[in-house]
C-alpha cells in the first residue's frame, strides 16, 4: 500500500511538471515575475550609487539613403546596439533552463540615448513594442533601429570628386559622465563582411566608419556627458556630373571657339559669331545655376563651378576678340585703310604675300610707267579726247584693282589672325580643363 501511494505521488509530480512546462511560457513568466519583483525601472541599475555604469554602443547596420549638400544633411537608416550590465538582474540558468530572456523595454531601466546630431528621428518600432534581450548574468542588449536625418558639415571644394565625412554623435541625454560612461564599438571597414549591412546609395559609395569616445559639456550646470562619435565617410560617384555637366560644357565651349574664329570673308557671318558666343554664355550660365542650386551657399565655389566659370571666361574673352576683329575688319573695309608694311611682312612670312605684294606694288607704280603718245595734225583733237577717256578708264580700273587687292590683303591677314586665335583659345581651353579636372 505504501509503494502504491509513493508511485501515485511520483506520477502526480511528473504530470504537474508536464502541464506547467508544456508551453514554455510559464517558466519565462515565472522568471519574469522573479526578476521584476521589487524592480524599479527609473533607478540606475547599480548596487553602489557611486559606481559608474558602462554602456557599450556599436553599429550593427547603416544604409545611406540621401545626402543633401544644399541642406548639409545626411539621411540614413541605422541600427545601434547598446549593451550594459544590470546589477539588479540575475538568475540561475540551470534552474530555469533559460540563458536569454526577452522583455519589453518599458519593464527595465534603459539609458535615455539620443543621437544629438540628428534633427529628425523616425523609429520604425514604437517604444511600447520594443524588446530588450536580458542574459542570466544581468547583461542587457538593446537594439535601436531608426531613420535619422543627421547634420553634416559639407566640404564641396572638389565637387564632383568630393569625399564627405559626417559625424554621428550618440549618448545619454541626462546621465552625466559620473553616472554613465560610453564605450565605442569597433570601426567599420568597407569589406565583404559588412557589404550587406553597411552601404551607400546610387550616388555615394560607403568608405567606412571610425568609432571613438567623446565628451560634451553643458556650461550652464557644469556637467560633462559621455558619448560615442561615429565618423561616417562616403565618396561621391562623379560619373553623372561628368557626363551630364562637365563634358557638355567643354564641348559647347570647343564648338563655340570654332564658331568664333572660323575664317570667313563675310562681315555678316562675323556678326553671327558674336551671337553664337552670347548664346554659349547663356547656356554656360544656366549650367552654373544648376550646380549652384545643388551646393551649399558657402564662400568657396566647388571644382565643377570653377570649371564652368572658367569656361564662361574663355567664351567671354573669345567674344571680345571676335568683336575686336570684326570692328577692325569693318573699319579697314569702310575707311579704305592701306595695308601697312608690317602686315605685308606677316603675310609674306605665312606664305601668302608674294602675289599680293607684287600686284599691289605694280598698281602703285602703274601711273608712272603708263606710256603716253603725242598726236599731231587734224586728228590731234579727236585722239586727244580719246586718250583722256582711256586715261579715265585706266584710272578707274586701277582704283578697282587697288581696292580689290587691299580687301584681299585684309581678308588674308584676318584669316591668319582667326586661325591663330583659334589655336590659342583651343589650347588654352584644354589646359584650363586639365588643370581644374585633375585637381
């Protein structure tokens, strides 16, 4: 009879344990009740109030969403991992067979961590729905995942070949250095291990994150706060700006220079050159405005802006030279300037003056070598009138020849001048482009 009682009692214990632990939640609930008994989540979890609580802050993931140079902000999604030791929590894991226990954040003390450099934070999970992981030895692990709009000081001097470093500062908001101290996690390098968790976007490449511990002071109350600094470095992909802005601007300038200094004998076409130059200036100004709208309003102009501004100066100087050549050619034509000796010398040096020089000299001395015949007798009067008429025709032809060769001389000279200016401006434009782009 005694053995039967013992047997039934043993079976009762087994069945009771079975029904208690069938779901597994009951043990966790019991453990939670044990942990939460007398726990105050508003008290810093240290037994000795003079002890400093150490909070380890590390990055688990970061994705750059938008980097706005004009607003000097960077928008990124990131998961921060916070870990500390809660001295009020511990249990025997062999007794409960639980190593990690998940509890709501609102049940435990958590540091009031804030990203102080962020102007807008959007948590993907409400605070009432967020959980923390608690280990049997009192280690608490908190995950803080959100989308941050972070301030970022931009240096766009080398735009579009620039590299930006944005500082992300995170730490407790109210706990001073004597209460909570921060410890930084490891640096993040752009290698294959972190490729999926740390990345840039279509315009920016992720270059790495350097973590360090810093301090900030509140001079009003003379408090010092500990925080972790994450220096996020990204590098711009310049292909879009090169193909859409830089190369078209260079091509427009090259074509404009060809149009400004292409040889022509027509004064009307020379006037069209000026119109071409002014149109090019307007186009370059529009491109410069596009660059200015995308950049912060600083005292320094970015590299691409300097390039476009240099192209504007090249075109403007080219237009001035084109106007000067047009004015000189027009005045030489309307005021019938005689070609000076130095101009004929230049043409002779360029291989075009032998014919012009010989014919102009011949025209100048033709009157002195013209043969005159004296007539006598009854036909003297008739032949005298005929000779005067022939002399008038001869002088008219000589004047026409003189004008023709004078005009031809200036055409040849300005043709050589146009070619010289074309070479000078194209070479100068290429050198300016190489100097600015290779910086």
